[in-house]
C-alpha cells in the first residue's frame, strides 16, 4: 500500500508540468497571434495612408488644369456711330487680357491673337487683332496683358444692325485660342489649349462697356 501511494504522488508533478507547458504554449501562440494581427493592422493602415496621399497628389498637385484665357477689362477711349444707309461704328479701346494658371507648375504659352466678331462676322482691327506674344505664367498666378485697338466696321464691309443702334447696345465677341505646356516639378509636361469666348456689351449712348461675360 505504501509503495502504490508513493507512485501516485510521483505522477502528479509530471502532469502539472505538462499542463503548465501546454498553457505556456497556448499563451505564446495567442501573444504571437495578437502581434501578427497588430502588424497586419499597421501595414493596412500604412497602405491606406499612402493611398490617400497618392490620391491627394494626383487630384491636386499633379492634376493638370487648363489655364483660363479671358478678357478681364475693356475701356472705350473713343466711340462714334453713323446711322445712314451704311451703318458704321468707329471705336478705340484699351483691353486687358488675363491668363490664369491654377496649376502647381508654370505654363509656357505660344503666340496667339484675339479676334473680335460682330453677329458672327470678324471685325478687323485697324492696328491688327489683339496680339499675345509667347511667354509664361508662374504657378498659381495670373498674367495680365494690355493692348489697344481700333475697330472700324465700315472698312470691313460690315454693317451695324439698325436695331442695335436704336436699342443703344452693341455686342462684340472676343475669341482666341492659346496653346502651351504645363510643367510640374520638371518631371511632368502636359499640352493644354485654352479657348477664349467672351461677349462684350457696349452701351452706345454712354460710350462705356456695359458688361463682359466669359465662358
């Protein structure tokens, strides 16, 4: 009887050791699993942040916008109308053109000329159409260009409609196409063309520009 009791007492420590070992291994696996999950979460978070940064750059800094080309202002220096069989207008004016570049890189543009139209017919300027020489616009800035001109509709065989003279309002359309290249960080170059389409409403009675609307 004594011998059997001793054997039973000797078995218990071994079983306890096995249980402790199994528990430690289980805890170790659980800790390792938690660490692996944390690493995966960190990697997923990092990938998400990088994706957001790339998306932000592609939609803002690296997104190339077409510069805007428009008539900013026009001032009439002289205006005279003749109501006869050949209605004619003589107008001298000063105009300011703007090239607005909203990109994060400069815009280098080529030569261009601004033409004026009355009821779809081209109205020649005595001094030639508004001429824009080649140049560049800095990043996120606007370049302003001034020029003077003189319109004589009679010399271009264009008659002013009686209704326009009677109403006292004349509408001219300024059109032009400006082509150039947008440069981003000296790595990206994109060709862009901007078209001017501005209507200028002139008050014939007060001899002033009533409104300028650019699309």
